[in-house]
């Protein structure tokens, strides 16, 4: 089960639209409304399928969260996944199982492949959570929100400005003190100079890195939780979200230091850090909080409505 949990956490890490797509979030005029089915593209085969909302959310939950989490945490995730899909559909955007363009989704076959015998064990609770999610949307000013989420924050949720260069009132900072208790809250890994250079040049071929590797990343600006606001890379200012995407970092709360042979990347949390922390949601559920309370804590000023 541990390797499946790691894979699911990784899925939550990479969900997130590019800045150009995320800029469409605010200012449109549609009103909220539920959906009973969704049509999405399975990117591997290019197959287009239509599922009931409950069926879709079952696949989302198996792909997005540790399904051994508490029932109310699973319900909260199901509602977030449902609302995220509503928002994309309301903007005329297509759904898919691509984490770059939409959110993670597993077909039943893929979920069974990844979870093995554990699939049947957790299926009843996942179905129950999906049923809740398919009837509970999250709205701000009568519009379904961009209900982004992460696996584990850096101790509080990140401002979307750092990640997507946009500001949304319901994605305000929320404290997540329990996240610091996550077993892999702080991690370090190594990246070669070649892999870092390749990633940066794919992003911008004009970036000029100094001969001294220790000068590649300078003038980093961080907030009090360690989230990177900006950093100078070869004379170009990049946001923490930019580098998180470019180098496929574990978190947007990071430090990159040249150690003489490679770059040491130290991170806190897991994922972009914005919106709901799944780990904190589970801890809150353990303390007796209901899904609606969890969601309205993380998405400030938003309201969970039955649809």
C-alpha cells in the first residue's frame, strides 16, 4: 500500500494549470449549477468517455488521495474534485485524465492495477465519498471555485500569486500546523547541474547560467513559511511556481544550493501548497470535523451547497 500512497501524493503534487490557463479563473459571469455526468478524454488512447458524476469521482479519488484517509477527508476531496470539474466545464474547457490540463483520474482498470487487492477493500468508502461529492459543490459568489488542493502544505497554505501569478479571495492563507508532523515534511534530494540546465533551457533558451554553479540561483525571496516568491536565475527573475514546474520540484517551499558536485534541493511539504491540504484535512476529520467544515476552512468565504 505504501508505494500506492506515494504515487497518489505525487499526483496531488503536479495538479495545477499553467499560468496562462489559470488567468481565466476570475471575472466571467456564469452562475453555479451542478452536473450529473461528465465527458472526459483518456489521453493514453485518445478515447472519449461519459460517466456519471459519482463514477467520475470514484476514479478521481483513487488517483488523487490516500484512500485510507478518514471518511470526512475523502468527502472533502470528492467535493473539491467535483467543483474543480464544474469550474472547467463552466468555462467551456474539456476534461481529461491529464494532470497538466485537468486533474488526475483512474479508470476502474487502472485503479485495480495500482491498488491490487486493496481496491476492493477501499471501494465502499470511496463510493460513499463520491456520492457526497457529486451532490456538494463549493461556491464563491454563486460561482464554482477553482478548488485546488495539495498533499501537504509547508505549515500554511501558499498564496496563488507565488504559483500562478493570480490572486483569488477564497485561496487566502490558512494555517495547517499539523502538516509539520507529516513523516516526510522535510526532504532533500540531489539534482545534477546537467538536469537543472536542461530544464531551464527548455523553459527559456536565452537564460545564461554563470560558470560558477553556486551563482545559478540568487536573491531568493521567501515568505515566513519558506514558500519561494521569486528567485534570480541567470539574470531572469522567476517565481517559485515557475521553478516548481520547470524542475518538477516536490514543493514550492524550497531551497536550491550547490554543494560542489550537485544541487541539493531541500523542500517542505508536498505539492504547490495552495488550497486544501489533504493531510490537514485528514487530521481535522480525525478531530471530528465534517467535510463541509473542512472545505469552508480552506476555501475562505466559499460556501458548500447541495446541488
